C-alpha cells in the first residue's frame, strides 16, 4: 500500500493538474468576446473554483498545513478549512 503522506501528495498533484486544465479551458472561453459578455459571471465562478482547487492542493501538499491554511488568501475558504467538524 501507498503510505498516507505519499497518497496525499499524489492527490494534491492530481488536484493541481485538474486546476490547470480547468484554468486553460476558462482562459480559452474568456478569449471569445461574445462568450465573455454572455457568461462573464459564470466564468468568474469557474475561475473561483480554480482558485479553490489551487489552495486545496497547496494545503494538502504542504509540510506545515497550519501555515498553508493561514496563507490561503480566500477568507471564506480559510474560515471553512478552520471550522471544527460537525458531529
């Protein structure tokens, strides 16, 4: 079996790969002025999702996750990550 720490590194790398893929798609869609005008808000949400994936990958792969969470620039995400689990 793959050790947990290694598995988490692999998962973080996969999340980052998906983020880059989605970011490329978003960039391509944003290059079309008609699409950009029609779907500006949807593309912003798409970009937001890419940012969340990037932060999650960074936290998951960080040797110091507490510091990595503190470095998350998206306040709402940082707050959700710091919440205690609901029992």
